């Protein structure tokens, strides 16, 4: 489900329905130069392609060349991953006061608060 131009209450309500039903949910909007996008993919499994790490050779010593030699960009391996996305109401209910929030506050763009 993709939503744009909806009220906050509608987005939260529709996201709750989608989350319970296992339906992927996206919402976003643009206001001039500022905008937002939110995705709730529920319990999401995916496969990521990573460069294969080669076995260390006996003749190589430690150093930058040895590290480069261990990665073979031509060979890749597939790694299965799983992420659990939060609902929109939980993302909007973040408490920004206190010591725990200080690190998150530094990583959050000021635009987030403008859009709130």
C-alpha cells in the first residue's frame, strides 16, 4: 500500500491494518524543498550479495596488499538477512528527551522536526 497526501491519523490507522495483515506499507509527501518517506515492510527477509573472502595465502604478510588480496571482487556469495520494521505510530512516538535519545538526536536531520 502506498499513501501520499493523507492525514497523520489516516496513515497510522492504515499502517496498523497493513502491519497486522502482513502487507508492505509506504507513505510519503513533499512540501516544497522538504519531504519524507516511511516504509513498514513488517518482517522482511532478503538476500544480499557480498564479495567472497578468499583464504589468506601463506606468502602474504599483513598490510594493505594482503587485505586487498583476500577480497575477490569477481566472486560473490549470497547472504540471507532478516529485518523487522516498526510501525508508523511507534516511529512517531519516539521520546526525544533523556540520555538515551541524545545519540539519536545527533543523527536525526533537523528536517524531521520541521515536518513534525
